[in-house]
């Protein structure tokens, strides 16, 4: 018996990649929703000059979507992909 390292034959099949968590997919979908929601053509629809309770509709839309994206990302990150 020698004191050298033992050589093992290489595995014929590489190890499969680790599965992605569902939380990562949901965060990607939330990011894409935010990109679409703040797309300039969609913002022009809400920037027509209408008001809601005396506030410009564009401000209500932008702050509502922004707050919603932050709240949903907090929920998704706290759940940890469960």
C-alpha cells in the first residue's frame, strides 16, 4: 500500500445543475412586470391629465405600482421560495 492519493475513474455523466428555486422565478417575473409597468407608452396612458381625488393619475399609478412591486418583493424574499 502506497501513501499516494487514490485515483478514481472520472464519472461518465456530469452532475446535473442544482434546481432553481421557485422564488427566483417569481422575482424574475416581478422584475419583468416592473419593466413593463414603467414602460413609457404605458405611462403616457396615465399621463393624460386626469385626476383621482385631486391627484394626477400618473402620480397615483407610478407610486401605486412602485409600492406594489416593493411589497411583493418583500413578501417573496421573506418567504424564501416556499
